[in-house]
C-alpha cells in the first residue's frame, strides 16, 4: 500500500442526507475502516464556508489537514481514487485492465443516477414511460455484464468500488417499489441477486441514516412529477402499462 496518508487529522465528509455520491465515499471509508466525521449541509441554502471551498457547489467534499493547512477534495470519483491511493484495504483490482473496467462501470453507475433523476422528474406519462424503458435497458446492460461474475459482488467474491457505487443506486429502486411495480428489474435475475447482496452489506446500510427512506419518499412526493402523482394511488401503474397488462 502507499506510504503515510498525506491528509492527516480526522477526515470530514461534507454531505447531504440523500446524496448517493456522498454514500459512495462513506461506503469506501467504512470498508477501509477509516474514521471520519460526516457534516450534512442544506443544499437549498448552502453555507458560505461551503461555497468558498466547493468549486461546483456540490457534495461530497472530503476535508482534512495537510502540512497544517485545511485541504478539501471534490468530486466523488476523485475522492474514491484518493482513498485507494492513501488508505489500506484496496477496493480496486490490481490488474490495470480490470481496474479500467471497474472505473468504466463506476462511470456507468453515475449515468444510471442521471437516468434515475430523469425518471423521477419526468412530468408526463409519456416521458415517464420513455425514461422507465431507458432505465430498464441500462440495468439490462448490467445483467449482461454480471454474467462474468459468480457473485455475490460485481467482480465475484471481492467487494469493489463498483459495488460501493451501485449500493446507493438500488436504494432508489426500493423507493420506486414502495410506489408501484414498474418492471425495471424484470427478467434480470443477476441484478436482483446483486441488489439483495448489496442491501445486506453493512457499509452500505450504514451509509444512510434510519430516516433515509422517509426523507426520500418525501423528496419524491414533493417533486411535482408524474411519479409524484402516482404516490398514494390505489393502482399506481401508469395507465399505458395498466392498459397493456
Ligand atoms: N459529479 C459529482 C456529483 C455530485 C452531486 O451531484 N451532488 C449533488 C447532491 S447528490 C449536489 O451537491 N447538488 C447541489 C447542486 O448541484 O447545487 C460527484 O460525483 O461528486
């Protein structure tokens, strides 16, 4: 492993209770047994100290001290790479091709998060169905990719950063399942088994507070989107799906 961690003192993860990008960093820190303090901020009223040190105005930020100075790192993928370079218990494979493949699927995980955002924000039923099909196709890609693994993790018996990135993604599907059955993981048994294994991993369940599901449900309800309109309906299926069912 690398020599001494260059950032000293207790690490601080600047966070938001719902942010999936924050969770990736929290999961990596926990898998590596690195103590850290989590500081949640209100993204609707960003504090001045945060605006001063976050060039993109986004969480997560990882803060610490280096040679006596306060330093911070922004962008979750960069934080993950930094932790790989400075902390024990590697979560990336050693082989360069395997590592490149893992980095690419981490990027894919970010693309899924964007697709999830479009799904829960779609304002019309037609838009919602398009986003639902797009999301289903992305998980279909993962289903194909997982054929190379004997499980339980993305790369077989060893938990990796690709797992850390996808744990928070499946939490959204838990929330969607509380609203209705949209068939996103239908006929994707490998993805379903992976989702179950991830939900049982301690680092993943500990990456959010106990009130996370309620907060996420409240967020989705307040979105004013087509999905929001399905919350609390007796038959929450989109009418097009209901007609074809
Ligand atoms: N590419 C960034 C994305 C982080 C991100 O989108 N964070 C959201 C919360 S989940 C945020 O801070 N949004 C505040 C804003 O955009 O104003 C990363 O990987 O760290």
